C-alpha cells in the first residue's frame, strides 16, 4: 500500500489513502475521484479552521489591545507606575550612595588584613571592590525597596484619594467652625470686657469725685485746725521767748552770778597756769628719767627726747587739772564770799 499525507501550517490535517498497486483502470479512476473529493473536503475544513483561528486570534488580540489601552489609560496604574519609578529612583540613589560608602569602608577594612603582604595595595583595591559591590548591591536593594514602597504608597494614596479628600474637607470644616466659634467667643469676651471696663470707669469716676469731696472737706478742716494750732504755738513760743529773755536778763544782771563767774574765770586762769608750769617741770623730769633706760642704745638721745615729750604731756595735763580746779574753787570761793560779804564785813 502507498500512503499519502497532506499537512498545513495553520492546522494539521492528515489524509490517509490506501491504494492497492494492482487495480483495474475503472477502479483506479474511482479511487482518484474519491481521493480528490476527500482532498476538497479536507481543504474546505482546513480553510474554515484557518478562518476560525484567524478570527479567534484577531479577537484575542483586540481584547488584549483593549486591555492594554485600558490599563495604560487607567489613572491608578499611571500613578502607581510614577510612584514606583520615583521611589526606585530616590531610594535607589540613596541606597547606591550608602552602599558605595559602606562597601568602600568594609573593603578597606578587609584589605588591611593582607596589607603587610601586599605593601598596602590591598587597602585601596579592597576599598574599590567593596565600593563597587556596595554600589551595585545598595542600588539594587534601594531600587527594589523604593519601587515596592513607592508603588504601595502611590497606589494606596490614589485609591484612597476620596477618603483622604473627605478627611481633609472635614478637617477644614472643623477648623473653620472652630475659628468661627473662637471669633464669636472672642467677640463676646471683648464685649463683656468693654462693658466691665465702662462700669469700672464709671465707678472709679464716682469714687474719685466722692474722695475728692471728702479730701477737700478734710483739707479745709485740717487747715483750720493747723491755723489754730500754729497760732497757739506762735503765742506759746512768743511767751516762752519773752520769759527766757527776762530770765536771762535777770541772771546776767544778778551780782552774785557776775561775781561767781568772774571768780571762776580768775581761779581757772591762775590755777591753770600754775598747773601747766608744774606739769611741764614734772613731766620733763619724768620723761628724762624714762629716757635713761634706752640711753645706752640711743647714745643718750632718748633722754632729751623723752624729756620734751614728758614736758608736753605734763603741761597739758597740768593746765587741764589746774584750770578745772581753779574754775570750781574760784567760783565756789567767789560765790561764798559775795553771799557772806555782810557777815565778813561786820566781823
């Protein structure tokens, strides 16, 4: 038997025809007709299946295109994509910088270990390798983290924008209401304060007027009393001055007082002079005697020095003591002699 197979690219259609090699011409012609009929049927079915596949693919492509357009025009997707890109860029840059710094430090620290064998070249090499690795790792981790965080934040904020806007509006309304209430309370408080100030001012004016009247009355009464008191004081002072003047004249013109004063002055002068002379002599002698003690050390100069000092001190003390004694004694003697002059004259 011979086997014949046909295949198509769009859909595989197989046609199997079994033919006997030894057949007559009529049979062979009938078999060919059957084969051609089967081929036409298979071709028609294949065309139908191809058309159906084309329509299905076109429909699915249109659906995919519409879905892609819908997703691309969806504001949520756009905001989320923008947030992902922004978060990846910002956090990725920060992560790259941080990884570069930390990787360089770590690489340099690791390079310190073999530095003794590499003459210090391992430190910059380790720093370069660590910085490069840290840069790549930090950028990767930062980008992933920033993309995830930024996308989640953008998606959440955009999807909850209505609730957020409602919350902001409520907060604004509450703030406005609170401001209005505050203004009303402030205005009420201001009105009450103005009213209280006006009442206090009126009361203060009334109190001042009453106090002024009372003060004027008291001042007038005090002036009258002061005038009476001053007049009385003036009269008493004039009387006291007159009495003092009269008493002074009596004392001054009293012969006993005059004699006593003269005797006291004379006694003070006489005994004061005598006491000063005696003190001068006695003080000089005592000073000279005291100056003898250190004379050995002063080559005799202490004797006249101490004599002069003793004379001065003795003169002053003698004058004071003699003057006081002469004052008392002279006054007493003069007073006694003058009061007893008649008896003394008779005897």
